[in-house]
């Protein structure tokens, strides 16, 4: 039983990395040109994603303590912000008729994610299980990639 939280945190983080992998692939599949701003925004995202294994290991062993749950949520929050920035840079680097601009629209799902991660970090101070539930909810929200991008390619 003691290993269950470690395994669950690993599975959870693998799902998150898979979600980012798939959405990142779709994002660059539709991108027509890349510039320095896009490359730096992409590196920014990679930095935050690279912290997921560290926070995964930490939350897996200390899931009922506040600091690891806060750190995990903060990393997820900054991953979401970095993805949002990357997506915005790609859209800004293309014309008005760029298909991604239409597909993303107001990016309601992205904004909801950022708000929920922020709430998760705040709730970590009160109850770690509420925060973990919020993090899981966002993973479920993103589990299925947006088919509109596939249709636009």
C-alpha cells in the first residue's frame, strides 16, 4: 500500500506529459513558420515540463503534506502558462487567416486550466485532497486532444 501513491503520482504525471506531448505535436503540425520568439517560448515550456518528474517523485512520497502538493500545482500552473504563451506566440507570428487562430478562439479551456491550477495551489494550504482533485479534473479536461486542430491541417 505504501507504494500506491508513488505509482499513482507517476501515472498521473505520465498522463500530463502525454497530454502536453499530443497537444504540442498538434500545435506544431499546424504551425507554418517558426521564429526566435516561438523557439524561446517552446524552451520556456520545456523547462517547466522538465520539473514534472521532480515534483512527481516528491508528491508521490509526501502526498499528504502541503509543500509537495503546492510545488506540484505550481509546476502544472507554470506549464499551462508556458503553453499559453507558446500558443500566443505562434498565433502572433502568423496572419489573420491562420487556422489555429480560429481553432483556439478565446482559449476557454486554457484559461479555465490556469484558474483551476491557481485554485489548486491556494487550496493546497487548506486541504491537499481538494488541490489534487482539481489537478485531476484538469487532466481529464485535456485528456482528449482538440480535434479541430486535426481537421484544420
